């Protein structure tokens, strides 16, 4: 049953009404003020979902008398409401659901109780017919439920398709063309190197400056491809849920996956190469804005002599900027590397033959870093982390048996994805 809301004299008339009643005897009404952003689900006493509401405008939901539970999009309970016959109740959600403004926090509307009130405002009135567009609004809200998992899944298959099914075709087209452009640019820069260049005696090959620029561009483009691909998947879920993103400032732990890349010297012509480094980190927030923890954990294998390098370290950072979804921090750390390489193998399987020699090396690499994060969901962020490092005790090892010499000051560009608990 659909109905238009007639409030007591002096109260504002709702902008729009949406009918989510599942029974014909609807005789009460829940009113959601327009100050909030996101989506909520209303359940009856049996735990059945009777309405799903996309916030952002004043919406009224007609329901039979009884007890109802309002949950957020993740299933967490927000408020329990007792609805009586011929009663209108204004639902007040937590203050962090309000749309923030630069001038001042959202103020309660006339006829609606303040968010500091312990009980929702109650007004009595008669429930009459509502305009037909209200039914279309509720139907649209119900159709959005499946997109919470469908939109990010489609974006993982075809970048931008999740945004398109969320009703944002322009955004989806921009994501798709941007992803394709970055992929083609990365492939073109990677293929610009001639593998035979510099192999002929007396041929100096490409100039060092040109090769450094090419490899730096390759590092930046490959990082941009990864961040855009992951970001549009998270964004598709965020747009489907419709809830405002609130970063978890009070998190206790964070798990991070990082990919750092640097350009350094290598044998041959041209004498430069790209050195990637994948790693994991587990960081804890000991006090607000200060994080410390285990970082740069990884295992690197080299084909020559069965080389194995185990890497781990410690890191600390201070978050000096928090503005909506953007965090900026700075800090430093030290990664430690232990490398083991087997010596030449025996020529014959003879017990009397001396065992193969084993070489070991230990390296200490301190660094300083700057961290810029953007939250795509409450618990998920993507970031860029440039840092400067210097191997002190011995060469720094990378995968594939590559290494940078001792005391080689290195600028690295990192792409990071983090999840917060």
C-alpha cells in the first residue's frame, strides 16, 4: 500500500515517499530524513527484510505496527524501533552517516528530532495515497542489492562494467578507456628495448639517460595499471552499497601488499635494469596516527647456484594528514636480508667427494618513505609510497638473482594495497 504523508501542522511535508509494505494493513510510517547518505535495510521481528532504503532524500516507508530493526549494508544493527498504528516516526541514524560539509555539520530539519535525541521524533497523522513514482523508487532500491557483489565481479572481468551497471556509464567508460590506455602504454614502453642493442663490439647502444627514462616510465605505468584496476573494483562495490566511505581511523592492525620498483645498474649495454620487489607488511596502530610493525617480508629465488634470499624488516610511520578519504604519512624503516647460495656441485656422486661450499651474505637496508593513501572502502585503501634506501653491509638482493651494490642510494616507487581491522 502506498501513501502520502500528512504531518501535524507546522511539520515539513516529506519530499518523497517510498512504499516498502509487504502487507495490506500498513498503518504506520518510518521517515528517513534527507541528511544521510548510504543505504539501510529494515527487518521485522522474524528477521525478514521488509524494506531496503537508499538514503539521500526524505523517504517514508509504510509498515504494519510492530518492532523493526534497522541495519546497515554490512548487516550490523543500528537501531530498534517500535512502530504503532497511525504513527509517523523519524529515524535518526548515527552522526557519521550525515553528509559532511566544509562549513558546518548537518543540522536537523524543522519537525525532525536532533541526532542527540535518544528517541526518534514521533508525529501522528493519517496515511493517504502516495504518488506512483514512490513505488518506482523502492523497486530501484531492491534491484541494487545484487550489485553489491555483481558490480565488483564484473569490474574484475571487464574494467568499468561494474560502474556501468551501477547506473554510471560515463564513469565506466572512463575507467575502461583509462585501463586500456595504460596497459597499451606499458606494453609499448616495455617493448621499446631492443634485446640485441649493445651486443655488437663497439656499439654503445642506447644512451644511459634514455634508458633510465624508459625504465622509470615503465615503473610508473605498471604501478598505475595495478592501482587503477584494483581501485575500480573497490569503487564498483562502494557505488553499489551507496554508503559514505569512512576510513577506520581507530584500526588496530593493517595488512598490506606492496610492489616497489627501482631503476639501477646492470651488466651489459644498456647498463640499467628495472628491479621490482614484492612484499607483505603487518602494521599495528600503537597510538592514534602512529603505526609500527613488521614490513618488507618476502622470499626471493635466484637461478644461479640455488640462491635463496629471505627478507623482512621493521617500519614506523606518523600520519600527519587526515582529510576525508585521504591519509598522508611519513616515516622510515630498515629491511634485513639473509642470502644463502650453494657452491659448485660435485662432478660425481661419491661419498668421499667434499660437500659443496655454501656462501652466505647478510644485508641491512635502511630507508625513509612518504605514504599517500586513498580509501575506496571503509577498510580498504590504495596508495603510492616513494622511498629512498641505501644498502649498508652488502649488496641488496632482488628476485632472479639480480642485486644492487653496497652503498648504492636507491629511489623506489611503491604501489600499496591495505586492509584495516
